[in-house]
């Protein structure tokens, strides 16, 4: 089996000053946030990942959300130019770490992309147009990926931070979705599993091989998934959720380049 690496980044004490777009600021218990993050890493290890944890930095508020800074493919990694200016300080640390694993291509001004807007299913790459990701960023991604046979398509997103707040992968043909936040016809080639209407933020799930890692906050949607036969492990990420983060945001999972 391929060796999976999961790059994570420690929770910075500055997380209390994180970016917030759709949430009101609530106090974040840093000790609790770190304990939840450590448990998240332990679950990734149990699911078969080797963890490479980067330091969070004492003054980089959103550094734990490493997903937004890169998109890692077998052939290369795209280093983003995050849409929030405060998050651009996260780029050098992630870039240095990934340069040991992949050739890098960086998104340049005026392009912006947050990795949370990029949904990869096989050779199809769907990119949400949001407050964080613009057309120039999407075009640069298309140019970088075309030689490797990936098709990049932009997608609409409303009322949430990122495309992957609204839709993520369950398996090669099935997506977990909150239809209120995307245009479902844009994903008509997939089977769609709806979140429970009481759990609008429940469409974010991490696929690790044939297994899934999910936030404990969405028991109704969890039941739908287990009824369908999915193997789901849950983690409590309630403190991290106060920073508008979800489970995909806290890792970059990819095959070791030697495989
Ligand atoms: C932000 O607003 O950028 C962070 N507070 C949360 C980022 C969450 N990342 C993600 O959904 N991929």
C-alpha cells in the first residue's frame, strides 16, 4: 500500500486573532484546541498516515489550516497565494516543507487561491470562486495542471467560506454536500449525499484511502454515512471550528513521492 504523508501545522497561540468571515468571534481555549488537534493527528495515524507536523509560529493566527496553502498532486504541489492578506505569512513554512516532496508551482499576483476551495476527484479539479479564490488564480492552476492531464473547472459557492465547506469527497463517485451552498447541477455526474438539514456545516469530511475522518458535531449526517456502509472515525474539533476551520483544513494528505 502507498505510504501516505499528512503534513499538519501546530496550533499557534495567535489563533485567537484568526480570520473570521461567517462566524462571530468566540473565545478559543488554546490548550483544548491543541489537545483536539493532537487527537486529530492520532486518528490520521490510525488511518495509515505518517504525520509531518510543522511549527505553527507564535504570530501566524491561521497557520493550523495548512490545507489552504497548497494543493498536492502526485506530480507537483501548487503553492497558493491565500485570499486573506494575513494568511500569506503562512506560505514560506509550507513551501519549504513541500519542496522536499514535490516540484512546486506558485500562484502569482494578481491570482489568489485558498486550498479549501479546491476539490480534487481523480483528474477532475473543481475550484470554488469565492472571496478567497479569483479567476486569475484558477487560470494559473489550469495552466500548471494541464500538462499533467488534470481538467480544472470553476464552481459557484454561496453563503460559506470555501467550496469544501459545502462539498467534499466520500469515494470516487460520491460527494457529501450541502446543496444550499453550491449549485448541485454543477456536480450532476456524481452521486450526492446530503447533510442533515440541521447540520449545514457537516459537508466537510476527510477521505483517507477507503476510510473517512469526520467532526463529531454532526451525528445525524454521520448516521446517514454509516447506514451507507462508510467507515467513519469522528474527532471533536469544536475549538478549531470556532476559528472557522473544519477537518479537511488541518492537513495536506498525499502519497510519499517514493511510491
Ligand atoms: C480563515 O478564515 O482563513 C481561517 N480562520 C479558517 C480557514 C479554514 N480553512 C478551510 O476551510 N480550508
